[in-house]
C-alpha cells in the first residue's frame, strides 16, 4: 500500500505564493487589514488550511489578537495540513498579511506575485523552518 508523503513546509509556502499570485488576498477594506474570512469568500493563508465546517472564522477575526497562535483553538486544520506547527502557520499568515510582500497589496484581481521583500521573507521562513 502506497502512502502519500506529507507536503513539506517549503512546498506549502510555494503553493501559497502561487495561489495568491492569481487570487486576491483576504482583505477587509473597511478595517484596512487582512482577515481570515474575506467579504467575498476569500481566505487568508492560514484559513485556507482549515476545515470550514469545524473552524469559527468570525470569532478568529474578532478575537482581540488575531495572530494564529492566539486563535488556533478556534480552528481545525484539514488532515493534510495537521502536521504543520503553530509557528509554521504563523509564518504563512505573516506572508499573507504583510502588504510589503506583494506587488499588488490590495489584491485587485490577484496580487501579481511577490515583491522583493516577499521573496526575501519566503527565503527566510523556508530557512528558519528547515528540519
């Protein structure tokens, strides 16, 4: 019986960058910040990993501190992502949230890809989380 090898964090980072190169980030323009669940069904990088039926994005977005490590108790990761650590998902969330990481930070019709700062951040988080 063949077992599927779990996705590495580096692969997840690359997949996330690819996703947000053509899809808008999850932004709440009224609050001028990133949110777990956007107004048009968008999801942030952390929320994309979550089981929608077992996660409370509204409470996550309205939590006093919305960093992943402070809301992880309100979320359930999909089984294929359950092996990632709180720290790794936090890095992924910051990749998504920091406007300076994206060429089109407001996400209009897709981000257009990573900025120079974004490329440097991706290198940093991959190197930091290597095992």
